[in-house]
């Protein structure tokens, strides 16, 4: 069964939680490395999502009306 696509906002919230956990200084080195790796993966997914959205916006802007006044 295919995995359900995560929402951008959910991924961003997860990343914020990871940053908070790492900032509190209570994680050991091993757990910090796991959180760091998870955060890097989330950043990559978020970046791809933003790039896809930007591409769609460019296509829509170029093929549609540019003056919305």
C-alpha cells in the first residue's frame, strides 16, 4: 500500500519540533544524530515541495493572465 503524502505544514511542524528538541540540550549524541538526520530528510522534502509549487506558479503565471487589476 502506498504511503500517504505528508502535508507541507505537518512536515514543517515536525521540523520545528526537532529543532526544539535539539536546542534544549538534553539529547545524547546518538539521539542528536538521529534527530539531525531526520531533520535533514524533512528539509529535503520541504525544499522539493516548495520548488514544485514555485514551478507550478511560474507555469500558471506564464500561460495565464499576468495583470490581475
